C-alpha cells in the first residue's frame, strides 16, 4: 500500500512539474511577443516604418489583409505602408491595447487586439488579428488581418 501511495505521489509531483514548466514556457512566449509588439510601436512612433516592419516575417509568403485588400509579401507590405503613411503627421502616435495572446504551440501564437492612431486631424482605430511564428531570429508576424 505504501508503495502504491509513493508511486501516485511521484506521478502527481512529476505532472505538476511538467505543468509548471509548460506554464513558464507559455508566459515566456507571451512576454516575447509583447516585447516584439512594443518594438513595433516604438519604431512607428519614431517615424520608422522600416523598424516597424522588422516585426514581420521577411518573406514573400507574408500576408497582410485590410479591408478589401490582400497584400502578399514583405516588400509589397512595406511599400503599402510607405504609400499610406508618407509623413510623420500621417503616422501619428500608435497605440496597441486589449491584447489577447493565445499560445498555440512552442512556435505559434495568435494575437487579438486593438490599434489606434492619435493624429492632429483625426484618430483612426480598429481591431487586428496577428499570427506569430517563431523563427531563428525571434517571433515574427506571418499573417496580419487589420480593420
């Protein structure tokens, strides 16, 4: 009987340790994604679209969806941003809020959130869904759907 209790105790301790490690990994992933998004906000608010784009996967397979438009590829997405936000006044001050980060695996996550721009003439805002994947150089957005 003591052996059975000891075995059950070891199983319980082992599974709680595994859960603890899993939770720590999930928290680390969330922190890394938040950090990447904060870098994007900082770059945008400095007027650096190129810096903002460092948060995106530099690949022709990147997808950016906004309204009726689907832009495929990192370079076309950069070009689209530069055309739409060709001055610091048009860029305004970017804020992300209401972030909900769902970790799907050790190398994939989905982020739901809100964005807003504070500009002299208006304050556009909306929602976004981002799919992040982990690469050798960190977490990158591979799919962005912004409204």
